[in-house]
């Protein structure tokens, strides 16, 4: 049997008009040396396009321009900050499997050592804004969970960003998992919706476990340094409760053709009785 290779969809970065206008203004300020002005122009050209393949080429060009910046010859003014913020915003606005996001991660990783801390700060601001504005809009959870996972996928600057925002990231993942499980309780018989919810729930489980795995030293140090009933400990306990619920939820919740959140076996399994 020949399996057709799945084509990865490339989508352009699309920002709302207000955010786009603010970025264009920030990239148009006077000052900065010639290298920074060229980088700012590349990013303006990228934002003006709607063709994702052309955007990828300009993002790659921006990465090459970043790589050439010299600490001695580059002015650390608002224009450089605007360039880094724009690239961070492009990265956080896209889905992980989008080749444009991977190009953005590669470009951000091209920054020289002296610019890495500033770049991590820009990424942290963008991701923190997403975390603080998500509210209870479940439709925005998958993208944010996807962003967290992507930051830990062979992206060292992204991992540093997650470490910096650990006190925001883990509570969000606990909140998302808790709400997914609560929603699942009222979806008995709605097979398609349950399957979609299960997919989102498992993505949240994967993200939370990945964050904990990659942050063990930070978490250990934080738990030893503060009160035993600190927010971090309560969050970790809450995540463990969610994992336990998923693993031990009764089989009576299984619906035909759908994996329940917490099924102990596949719904297609049948008990085969032997001969009497």
C-alpha cells in the first residue's frame, strides 16, 4: 500500500490592523546604524506581504542580517528592539508545524551571543502577553499550548523563555487541563466533539510534561527555596491530579469509536469468551 505523504500547509503571518500599524511605526523610527535600518526594512517588507513563501525568504534574510550584527558597531537603540520584538511576534503568532514559524525560530537563533538575552526578553514579553490575555477562551488554548511545545523543540532561546515564564506557563497548562476535563464530563454521546477535546487534552498533557522535564533543576530549586504550600507546588499537585484522573477514569465513559479521556483500553477491544 502506498501512503501519500502529508503536505505541510504554509500560512502567512497575519496580524490585526492595530498590531500591524504599531509594528510598522516602530520599525520606521529614526536612528540606528545602516545594518539595523536594513533589517528593519526587511521586516517591513515581510509584514507587507501576504504570500507565505515570500515571507519565508525575507525571514531568512532577516536571520542572516541579525547574524552579521557586531556588538562594537551596532547601536542598541529602539530600532533594534523593535526588530527583535517584531520577529518574536511573528514567531508566537504562527502554528508550530508552519514552515514559516520554523524559519522564524531559525532566524531568531541566528542572533549573536551578545543579543541573546535581549531576544529572550522579547520572546518572553510576547508569550507572556498571550498567557495574560487568554482568559477562558478555550478556542485560543490549542495555539498557546502549541507555542509552548514549539519553544521546547530544538529552540534553545525558546526554552530559556519558558524557564523565565515558568510561573505563568505551568498554571496556564493546569488551568487548560482542568477545564478540558470539566468540559468532557458534559459531552457524553457527542463523539466528534469528544474526540476533538481529547486531542487538545493530550496536547496539554504533552506540553506540561515537557515543561516539567526540561525545567527540573529550576523547579527543584524553587520548591526548596519557598514555603511548602507555594503556588508552584500547588500547581504541580494539580497537574498530577489531572494526570491521575485521565489515567484512572472509569471505562463506563467510553463511547463507541471514541477514546474517552482516561480510557483504560481501546473502544474497539472486545471480550472474547472461550468455549464452555
